[in-house]
């Protein structure tokens, strides 16, 4: 088990980073948010994830870290015993959904080819160098490492999943201080961000909006986390159609519970403008392929192929249009 003093050290480091970044308004909430986000009563497996990360072997100082390539990679020499130990401990954190990673020669073939998403949106971003970035619902932090690799000065992942928190900590164990201490994870949701923070230069929300019962409220929360003139990067499920088209699924969509609203990209542009964003533009849109989201040796549960109609892959098994995603970039007016 990770000793309490080690958890406290990470929290103290994050508090220092918040203070250094100028985010004093959030500081007082961090102890309570950590205690709630990592409460062992929330998930019975949480102690096992803590223990797996705690048992990762001590690593040599000499390593090469690559955060600016499709596979987030840490190259270092481990003997066969420590490499096998590391792989077994990383597998204790399965399922790994976002990636890919290659850590000390161990390739983590994740469910999502998250690098493909990054390739689609990266050409349209305002340069991240020197910026303060928030990644909402960032999973285990794959995209956050890519943001750090693109030169962001401060990157904060927020995601309420304790499994993703410990996956992030496992990757951080291998990355060490190679990112300059710029990449952080807080186990909370967007509702835990202080109101009207107005702090971040760039806010990402990818794969979150359709899980929110009040999508306009979510867009307002994202807007208020941005400084004036800051940039929103929104990626979400959409359907084809005009400005009035919005799908409201029933109990499930592609086997996912808690899917509330799937607008057309044109309707979503209207929503963003309605809550005050400007320069709203769709930079990418298309169907999700079975090569981009699939079961792997590191995510052995059902995946996209299992959630489509076997007779017509253009439909989900519930009869809705198959998953289609759009990336929209918008600006909070200056």
C-alpha cells in the first residue's frame, strides 16, 4: 500500500504547483477533493490499484522520455525480472482505455488509438507552448502527456475515476521528472472546479458532453474555466443533420448508460454560440472506426464491434446511428 506520507507528498506537490501557477482560489479545496476522490469506500478495488503502483520497481535515473510522438514512450534498461514485475503490475490496472504507451519496453496496447484523435485536432490548436491547460475527463492522461510534449507550461487532468488516477500515477512513475513537473491529475469532475475560475488558456473536453444531463451547463462550466480569449477544444459524439437535429437515446447508446444528448455538429455550434463562445468552427467530423476503438490484450472487455448491429454496422445494437465524432474549437470572447 502506498504510505499515507507519500500520498500527502503528491498532494503537497500539486498544491505547490497550483500556487506557483497562480491558482490560489482552488488551493483550499484540494485536501477535501483528494480525500473524496480517493476514498476507498468509492471502489473496492482502489487499495489494489494503490498497491500495484507502490510495488513498481525503482528505476534508473538514466532514461529517455518521448512525449511528442504517437506512442508516449519511456526508454530505459530494466533486467528481465524487473521488466516482468513491471508488466504484471501495470496489468493489474486493466482496462487501459487511452494510449498507446511504451514503458521500459512494455507496450500497452490500449482500447483507443488516442493518437489518432490527437493527429486530427493538433493542426488546429493554438500553440500550446507556455499555456496553462485543463483536460476535463482526461482518463489516464494520455492526451495530457501529449500536451506537455507540445510545450504546455501547466497541464491538469481532472477525472473522477480512481482507476484512471492510479494509471496516471503508474505512467508518471516511469516519466519521472522528465516533464518538468508540469503534468498533474486531480480525481474530481468539472463540477468541482471553482466557479468562474477564468484561469486556463486552453480547455479540452473530449468524450464528456454526451454524458452530461445538462449539456449547456457543461459548456458554461468549460467557458468559465477559461480566461478571456482562451480556447476550448470540444470532442464529442454527434449525429448527422441540420441545426435542429438532436438525438435523445433511450436507456443506452452503443451499450453505454448515461448518454443523454447527441446533437448534430451544426446544432452544437449553435449551443456554443448560445452560451457565449465565438469563432466556433468544426475542424473534424467522421465515424468511429473499428480500428480506432477495439478490444486488446490490455482491454479485454467488449468494445465498439460488440456494440454495433451485427447485420448493419451503420447502426448501434439499439438501432441508433453508429458512433460519429466531431472536434469543435471555439474561443471565449476577450
